[in-house]
C-alpha cells in the first residue's frame, strides 16, 4: 500500500499507508504548511515502514527528537496473519497499552507495520545553518560545550569531517525570522561565522553507505570515541552522542536487554516466521 493519506490539518495529524515514501508524505503535508520533523537519509526511497522498523533519524534529531516522539497510532500485521491496532488517530489518546514503541525500531521482528498515524508540526517560517571550523578534536569538544552552555537552542548540532583533518561544527536554527536572527547573532559570538548547508549529510551517505558503522555513546564521550575509532570520515550528532563512521570497527553492545527482547519475540512470533533478532 503506497498511496492512502488521511491528513487532518486542523488536528495536525496524518494517517498514511506504511508503503508510502517519506518524501511523498512530506510533499503532501507541505501543501497544508505542515511536516513530520524527521530527516533520515534518502527520503525519496525510504518507506514509512522502514523508517519505523529501524527508528531512523537525521541531523534535526537534536532539536526535534526521533520518530517515536510523533507516532500516535499504528496498524501492525502479526506473524499469524492478524492485524492489530495500537494507539489511535488523535493526539490525546490514552486507551490501551502503548505498544507503538515496542514495534518502532524492532526491525520487523515482531510484526509488519502497515499503517501509521503521526502528530505533525508547522513548517518553520525560516531555517538557517552556520558552521565553525575546528582544527583539532579537542577544539571541537570545546566548541560543542560552549554551544550547550549557551542560551542557543539549535535544531541541528552536528560535527563532521575526517578524523585526521580539520572538522566542521554545524548549527541549524529554525522558527520565526526574528527568533532565528537572534540565534544567529549569538552563534556569531561563539565563532560560527560561515553559512552552511546539510549537503555534507547527503554526501556522506551517498558514498559507500555499506561501510558506515553506527556507535551510540554518552555525548560527553563523543570526542573520545571519534579519536579512538578507525577509518576517516564521520558525521556525529554531537548533542545526542551518535557517531556514524566510515569503516569504524563494530563492537557489541553488552548492555542491550536481549532477554527482554527474546521474551517479546516469543510472545509475538513463537514460530519464528518473521525476521530474526539481531545477533
């Protein structure tokens, strides 16, 4: 299913078939001056189903959060063929168990998402990006700390480049024209003098995406993790502690509650019909 959209602009909600691409959904929402504030790579080929199944996000994650924050209802087809509904189509909905978060990021191991309802945000009046070059990773860490200690409220706080060269710290601001102007003035005081775009994100994912590894650490450990990682080019969500690195060695996360996931898998798919749990 790839076409059905129920957009109720007065309620700022939309219900869409999970086969619809994110780009197509955003185009339709923009007609009403609204959007789903999620910006993962390749929205033109990314279906809503895969967006939800893998809990994908992009540079604006720092200011807007993840797709989990916007889902208010799902329809899911289970391994035995039944279709269940969780949540609803209105924002203030407290009926039943909050199963949405169980299926989001589950990688199709518990069920196949066939329809989703989201709450929306108004399209911002304006959006601007600025950047600051950092000669060393230590300089980058200091610049990140200065932003976090300031009154700035960026929607984007990204660090990107090549580990052995100068890196760039990017800030993004959106909202009303006066509000964004004030933020840009404060950013200039911190050395963000050059205008920027998000083209680095597209370039990073367009080149050998299969070699990219993801690491999630405490934001305070991000610079240390970049320094210790292998490979060269990287993009980091500096405010969230998420590092995407070209050729970085994979390392197991021993803190994952695998036993809880195994119990959920046994309950929803006892015959093992759907995708297996990640190893």
